[in-house]
C-alpha cells in the first residue's frame, strides 16, 4: 500500500481528493490537514510515502513545508497539487525538494498516477509548465525583494511595509526600486502583481 497524506486548506478539495484516492486498491489516505503548520508533525506521526501538498495554506506555505519535510522525513515524496499552475512555483517546488507538480484541474487518473510514480521514486512534472519554467528561468528577485513585494500585495504604504519587516523606509524603497527594474514594472503594486503571476512570491 502507498500511504498518502493530504495537505490542502480547502476542506471540500481535500475531501474530494481523499474520496478519489480511497477508491484505489493500492492507496491508503493516512491523514488530512488544512494548515501548513500541521503538516510536518502529522507526517512524522503517520509516515506517509507521498504527501499531496497545496502551495497556499495558512500557517506556512506548501513550498516551505516541502523543504522542511526534505530535511526531517527524506524518504517521503512530495507532490505539489495546486490551482496555481505557474512556472515560478514549479521551479521553487523542485528546489525545495518536491518530486512532482500537478495542477488540480488535471484528470483524476493523472493525479492517481502521479502519486504512484512519486512513490516509485520518479519525477512527475506538468510538461507544459516545466517547459515554460525552463524558458522563463529562475526568479531574479532576492529573498528580501520577495518579502517586500509580498507585503506590497496587501496595498500598504512604504512605511507599513518597513514596519512589518523591521526595515527603514529608505531600505524598502531601494528593494522596491530594484524589484521594479527586474520586473519591468512602473509601480510597486505592478511589480508585486507580476512577481505573483510568475510564481516568484
């Protein structure tokens, strides 16, 4: 039996995935969690072979949790299963240690096969996204620029962003200017939107 842990903050999606996987004779759903902060503890307790991981979850995002699992439970394979089919997410997921990346609107049989292939130690990547990721390259943003743009998504002022990150206004302006140049954006809001659309945040 292939032991599977589901991590998705949407209960309806999580329940549908669990029901679908339980129809397969070789798959066993050993846990379901709705928060990124819960995943590692549940994984250490249930010892799944594969974790189907959403990207955007409360507490901690799926990419950070993937990196945590690569350290604490290296035998466990992570397949990112997300609504957001962005090449930047795929690149970051692989860098974090994921062996698979599929979108939620994939046919059910494709998702089931992804779990089996991941359990067998094979990579499972959406081909179109993988090609796009190779063509677009890796994110040019620094860690701090990503943090500043992520805060900018909320629409706060430079002072709000500086306060949230413990930086000076001038430092935030410098990071925003650099990020705008790298994204060819005219405003910080546009830079944040472009970076989010590309999966860099």
